[in-house]
């Protein structure tokens, strides 16, 4: 059963990566503003939040020892995997597309979105904050402890990605409670920081150059989803009971419908409250998709064509993210047609997803070609 959960999680990550490429096909390829597309407007509500949710979910490792050596090694690996490839591919993409290389390079680095290559840098900053909190919170558990009895069955059960099975990990009382308490507090703080981005009459910190250059504005925008995924993993047995309850999924549907409806069409709330329905719909849509993939886990195994394809994409998200910008089609006439013929939800989605699959295929093929070199495999994709 656990193997299926891990498979649906990989498939979910592949689905999310496909939605990222789909959005870029529509926005950059069709040269169309996504806010005028109902299909893309809905996708934007869950696309990046879901990606960060999954990243936070997978960041939790129940058996990891937060000692100085292991933590330093983990940070060094993250720096190598996420900084070097991003800088290399970002520079190559600008060199191929810019009329004036240094102008576009300067503009990209000054922007919080880094010319499209912001995700890996922002995710790295999230990891560093998360590692620092876990390291500080687990300080008492790094001291010598007397042997602890194995927990009873059902206690401290967590997903183990490497072993592919549920396991019981003995831990100190502080690590179990202290880390979770610190992360819950951090989640509340990050949610407040996110809210300030949409209160321009009260807060303007995010307009300063420092926050833009460091992309910390994007960290504030999405870190609470990363922490939500991490907390969901930590409380997975309890979360599963919640997901299986009769009332939870209908509640999510209602919140997503009214939240998205108000944000996209009705606009009943104004000023500082205008972002509230949008945020509620984002949380609801993320959990709806998680519930869907978990409930239909048998559809997303490697034994099914859809499951195999999504998992194949899911384990290559870094490669696809770094490379796909080189293969985005330039079809402004398609975007002009959709602007002239609005409300084509199915047609817009089908066209963008079909082209996104082609872009993903070419990205994976390019990745395989580059991986022929062990040196490039290590430094461009972080694989030994």
C-alpha cells in the first residue's frame, strides 16, 4: 500500500511539472496574458503552491540526524545541485535569446523571478531556512541519549521515500514535539509575510531592491505552502484520517468554488481582504488534487500508461525545469485567436497541454544527451 502512495506522489509531482510547462507555453509561447484565460487562471491558483507543497512534503526525513556534519553535507549538496545548474542554464538561455546579453542578464538578476529561473533559487532559500530551524530545534536530541524503547505500532509513522515502506523511527521527545512546534510557528509567520504582499497600503517592504534581488519576495509568496507540505508529512496518519472523512472533501470543493469564484469573477471583498478568497481557494485546490491522486492511486502506478508517464516526468522535474525554456514554441497568433475567442476552456487547455507534452519530451531527450557525460550529469543535474 505504501508503495502505491509513493507512486502517486511521484505522479503528482510529474503532473505539477506538466502544469508548469503548460503555463509557460500559454504565457511565453502564445504571448498571452494568463489572466484572460479561465483555464490558466484556475491552474495558476494551484500550480506553484502544489509544487512547493510536494517539495516540503519530501523535505521531511524522519530518520535524518541534524548533527553539524550531516547538516553541512546536506547544505553543500543543495548548493551544488540548485545553484550551479541554474546559473549555467540561465546564462545559456539569455545568451541565445537576448539582443544585448548584459542588459538582459542584469535585468534578470535584478528581478525576483530571475528571467524565469527563480524556482530553484527560491526553493534553495526555503531549504536553508528549513534546515536551520530543524537544526536549532533538534539541538537537545544531538546530545547523547539513553537508548529509547521502540515506539508502539502506529506511533510516529512516516513515509520513507528511500525504503518505500512505513517505518517507526525512535526519537527524543523534544525532536518529535519541538520541531513540529517550531515549524507550526514558522508556518504562521510565513503566512503573515505572504499576506503583507497583498496589503500595499499597509506594507511596502517587498518593493525594496534587496528583497527583489534575493527573490525573498517569492519565498514569502510560497514558503507557507512548503511548510504545509512538511507538516502534512509529519502528521500523515492524522491527515489520512481527515482525508478519508465524509465531510472534508465536500468542504474543500465548496471552499475552492466560492473562493475561486470571488477572486476570478464576483470580487465581493475589497482592499486588504481581496486576497483572502484567493488564498482559501489555493489551499483548497492543493488539497483537492492531493486527495484525488491518493484516492485513485491505482491509476498512477508504473503499471498504467498514465502513471508511468507522470512518474517518469516526476523524477526528472529539475531537468525539465532547467531545459524547457529552450523549446517553448513561439505562436503569438494562437494567443491572438484565443483572445478573440474567449471562454474556450477545454480548447485552451488541450492545446497548451499537448504542446507542453512535446516540450517536456524534447527536454527529457536533451537531458539524456547531456547525461552521457559523467561530468555534466553531476554538475548540471546533481546526479553521481
